[in-house]
C-alpha cells in the first residue's frame, strides 16, 4: 500500500516530465479484464487485429503477477493545423493527426522511462505500457478518472478533448480505493450529440460508445500487414488513420494544443498532394515516413493505401 508521501513524490516526478493529466487506479481484476475481452470476442474482429483474440488480453496479470496498481497518463497531441474535412477536398490525402509527427510510442516511452526509474529507485517494481502490453488502455483511463468514453469510442477528457495518447506505468504499489477518482463510465456527457456517428464515412460507430473494428478505416490503412483485402472499406482521402469522428466532436473545439513540438507534422506529411506521392519510389516513401507511426504499415503498405484511394 502507498503512503501519501509516495504519491506526492510520484506527482512531483510526473510534473517534472511536464505530464499534467494523470491518474491512479488499482490493477483491474480478472473479472474486469475477462468480461471486456469476452465482449470484444463477440464483435467482428478483422484479420489485422487478430492479436486481440489472444487470451492474455483477458488476463494480463499473467505477465505481471506482481502488479497492484497503475499510473495512467494522457498526453495531448493536438496542433493548430486544419482538419482533414477542410483540406482534403482537392488533390490532397490525409495522414491522421496522431501520426504525422514523431512516433508517439517512442516519445511517451522516453517520458515514462524516467517515471519508471524513479519508482525503481524507491524500491518499487515498474513496467511501462504504450500499446506494448495487453491491457485495454481506455478502460484503465476511465477507472482512474481521466475521462469518459464518448460516442466515438474514444476517451474524452473534458479539459483536453480526445486528441490524446494514453500511456501507463504498472507498479506493485496498491493504491487506496479512494484514489480511483470520478470514474465516469457512460457517454451521457455526449448528451444527444450524434455528430461522430453521423459523420463516420463507413458507419463504424455503433452509437453506444463502441466501434465496429471491421468497418473502421484505421483497421485497414494502419493495421493491415499485407495486401489489402478485397472487402476493405473505401478509404476516401485517408492515407493513414482517420480523424473524422474526432474532428466533428464539440469536445475538441478550442482545446489546449500539444506542448510537444515533435507532434507537429513532419515535412511532407501534412495533407500531402497525391501527385507528389505518386512521383515517389519506395525508398523515398521510406524516408518520408522514417521515425513516425506510418512505419507500422511500411512504405509498401502506404503505397497500397494510396493505390486504393486513387483506385489504381
Ligand atoms: C485495437 C485498437 C484500435 C482498433 C479498434 C478496436 C476496438 N475494438 O476499438 C482500430 C484499429 C480500429 C483503432 C482505431 C483508432 N485508434 Co486505437 N487502439 C487499439 C488498441 C491497441 C486496443 C483497443 C481495444 O481493442 N480495446 C478493446 C475494448 C473492448 O476495450 P477498451 O479499449 O478499454 O475500450 C472500451 C471499454 O473501455 C468500454 N467502456 C466504456 N466505458 C467503460 C467504463 C468502465 C468502467 C469500463 C471498465 C469500460 C468501459 O468501452 C470502450 C470503447 O469500446 C488501443 C491501445 C490499448 N492497448 O488499449 C488503441 C487506442 C484505443 N487507439 C487510439 C487511437 C488514437 C485510435 C485512432 C484515433 C487512430 C486514428 N486516428 O486513426 C482510431 C480511432 C477509432 C475509434 N473511433 O475508436 C488511442 C485512443 C486515445 C483516446 N482518446 O481514446 C489508444 C488508447 C492508443 C493510445 N495508447 O493512445 N484502434
């Protein structure tokens, strides 16, 4: 169990890293993780996400038997750059906001490493997660009071909106139950607003805060490993990821911008012109996407996405 002094010291270390939105929760029980996992199994899961079928997602404690608590973080990534719905009308395609800057996995890891070292020094165990560990990050974020799940399926924090990355440090500190603040589990804060559901071009949002991953464009233009399947949905102008359900969300209006300049678009990645991309060969595309999350799909994959958009 922690004492208040430990929490104060953790908060001090977080603030030193300029992490302003954070929370604490106890490691979810087997019942919690297993019921989320079971629910997920009953939805249509495309081949690109078949890793979510692995049983360990239902029982992540298998990997970290010592785990007691989780420190959760939300790092904003919004920039002043205009939305896709404003700029892709012409000859441009869209690289989603979360991916046009430096790869967030690396940036968050770097920040969280210092927190991890701090905990180790204090004699605690610690493990960093940024998409690298089988834990459902949105649910632990809800549990620790970082926000609520909107109708677009995303964690929305009332101060920063939904343009945020989630990260965690799992520890063997067990937190006081009272520290699981303000967990709000429903989308009543969306009230009657249905803008995201109406705007989703592939009708991937069910309206209850869940996403049909087999319809979401990102399951294909981000996650697909090989040639795109014939039943992949229309990408419209989305070369990598899709931001439409966040762009129309009122919670993302007039929200603080990221303080990390590395999340600003890298040269050539803000709404690139189709003509410019078509002139590039694989090596040039490789160079263009170096150090970003687009590497996940690889140069060949990005070229396939472009071909699909142009129906070549
Ligand atoms: C697989 C995956 C996807 C799949 C979607 C699969 C799915 N079922 O949702 C695809 C490829 C489509 C995808 C797309 C995107 N993703 Co994604 N994705 C993930 C990943 C790796 C796992 C998510 C998952 O499958 N969860 C399964 C569900 C069952 O659990 P869950 O995530 O906890 O969420 C549900 C529960 O919390 C439940 N719930 C609701 N209320 C409550 C209350 C309580 C108390 C509890 C316990 C649970 C609960 O409803 C939630 C929504 O269904 C996470 C990282 C991670 N390890 O969590 C990132 C993550 C969810 N993705 C992220 C992002 C940024 C995106 C995109 C915006 C990228 C883009 N621009 O294209 C889109 C957005 C699409 C959308 N509207 O959701 C961020 C979300 C940040 C945020 N603000 O929420 C995450 C957290 C990555 C990160 N580290 O920042 N993604």
